[in-house]
């Protein structure tokens, strides 16, 4: 049984119950039993593909079998894993373990107690309590396997880190501003973001700047939203309002516009009142140093009470945009101007000059 290595370069920290090695998708490799856990389907697919490629490169005659745990019937696993006439190595990929039938659960627990020779069993579990007994058995060391953990990539910082790793994997370098732009331009699933990174490298080469990203993302809804948010947090109220109205007039949905603005407001709230070098704050706040520096610049002129009101207004605006108002565009304009004016009224701003 492999020892747990929660502090390895590729592996996340193991849980207190886990006795097997836990890795991220980049460390996926063939073992008698491989548990691919977590909700991020794109990373799970990559892990599965890496395991298949590794086996295929070593065995041209590899047999690949796909099993749906939800519709599994008793004995199916043992039939597939039983030795064939020519003893070809096998890869058995099981999907939807979190929805598994009772028959699969019983057979899988029996199987991992004594895995078949020359067989790699990959179990995909997206989350939830169903099948927990099987997961605990595997994590406890049964089958001598590994776990590939695929957590959801949702936070802004995680998406930026993922995009950065994609460019690094593709042998390309990208400026911080360009990285931020590409992550904002493709704010959906990380599969789309990964595809955009690959296409950008294919089109622009190994050194990516903001100019290349601007060209490649021209017309993207989220890129327009990002420009609006930039103008608002820089205090350019008139420009932000014009950009917003132009975007909305072309049919752009208000929700991505709000999301881009909120991303910046959240960053300002995190660094507000924090002291110390940007590198130190980045580690403490889970942000990149350039993100800290940008948020510190953008929060200048804000008062604590106004920033708190801004966060409350953000939640109210989201509610209005999702059906709480008959005029969601006006609600977004109101919020945009609040941000651009740092929570102050026009008269108050003029009086402070």
C-alpha cells in the first residue's frame, strides 16, 4: 500500500481517515484501484484520460470497459475482470458511483478486497453520501490504490491558478493582466477556459500579452463586463455608465456585468485595513500579489461604512437582477454608480475636492 503524502507537490492534504496517497489530476496514474473523487468533471475526465494513455502506451492490446454504477447488475464487475484467453490487460472505468446500485456496492467492496491481476479499476465518485462505505474501504487501504481529488474550481483565485497552470503546461508565459482578462472572459466551466488557453497559445504563440487576449476575446460578454468593472472601480463614473449602457443595448445579460463588478468589490473588501507587504498579504488572503496591489489601489477613497454598504447593495442588486425588480438594468446602474463614486453622493464628492 502506498503511503499517504498529503504535502507532496501534486497532492492535496489527506483527510485524517485517508491512508492512501491522494493526488490532484496531474498525478493520476494506473494502480489496481483508483478513486477519482470530487465534483469537477473536467479534471476527472483529464485524470481518466491520463490513466488510459499511460496504460495504452505500455499495452497496445489494452481492453477498456465502461460501466455505469447506477444501472449495474450483480456479477458484472467480476465478469469483466475475469482472465481472458490471451490475458490482455484491462481498464475498467466506472461512472456515477455516487448513484450506484446496491448490487454494485456489494460487488465493488468484494472486488477491492482482492483486485484482479493486470486490471486497473477507476471509480468516479462526484460527491455525496451514497457509496461512502466503499470509499472508506478504499481510503483505508483496501486494494492498494490511490485517490485523485478533483475539487470544484470556483473561486476567482482558483480559476486564475488553473489558467496559469494551463499556460505553464502548454509551455507559454502570460502577463498578469492578460491572465486576469482571459479568466474573466471565460467565466463558465473550466473546460471552456482550458480550451481558450490552448487556442490562445495556438494563435498567439508562447508569450501572451493583454493585446493578444483582447484580440482573441473580442465580443465576449464577460470581457465587456470586465471593462465596465475596471472603469467603475477606477472612479470613472461617466465612462462606466456609458460602457454599461452600450453593453446592455447589444443584448448582453446584466448578470455577468454584476459578477465582474462584484469580483473587484470582494477583493477590495478583503484587503481593506490589512497592512504589510503584498506578498505577505497574498499568502494570508489566498490572492496573488498583483491582485492585492490592484485591490489596494482601487479601495483608495473608500470609507469602511461605505464599503460595507456596497457589499449589502451587491446582494440586493443580485436579487433584483434575478427577478426581484421590474427594472433590473436600473438596479445595476444604481449599483455601478455607487461603486464608481465610492459610496458618496455627487455633492459630497465635490465638497471633498
